[in-house]
C-alpha cells in the first residue's frame, strides 16, 4: 500500500512478530505478504494476506508489480494499491512457532507486531534487501504515471 503525504510518496511496511525479530530493525521490515493457497489466484492471496496481517480488508485499483525471487528462494508476486489506514491500529492474526528452537515448546505470536508508513529513504533502510527493488519499481512507475 502506498499514499502521498504533502506530495511525498510513503509506503506501508510491516515488522514481523515474535522473539526472533524482537530486536531487529534495519532489514527486518517487509511489505505485507504470505503464502499462496492451493488453487488461489495471486491477487486474492495478496488481499487475504493483507487482511490477516493488518486486520483491514482492501479494495481498489491493484497494480501488478514484477515477480521477485527472495534470497530464501520464495517467489513474491507483489501488488501496489493506493490507500490509507492507521498503521498504529493494526490487528494481526497469530501463529504458533517452536521457541526456543528445538525445545518442543510452542509459543503463539502475532505474524506482524507493528506497521508503519515510511518515506522511500527510510523504507530503503528498513526493508529486507531482497524487497528493495519493489520500492524502486513502485517509485519509477508512479513517476512515469506522473503521480510524483
């Protein structure tokens, strides 16, 4: 999701929940994302994952962005959508993880523990490096469409 504040582009990024990510900041943030369900189309999955991680249903004109391969080998099928929401009021779903690893103890954590609107400079510092090209593509696309 992106918006314009005083004519400046801002993007919504999320920080993963849980003890592993607790003290990590630079390079830990991400676009809202998740897994594609069986026989689920990519846009439906993107909308579902956004609602699960943010707690808000989204609608509007979705702009498909280039497919990206993350360092982990996962494939990202990102979309852009102009919108606005209160990042401080997110309500993420939860999941269970084994913590500490190999301990046999399960811990319930939020998938996302915070969200924030960031200008491109700050977003470049915070986002996972494999997702930085998404920011650049969005910036270039919006400049081409003369929204910036």
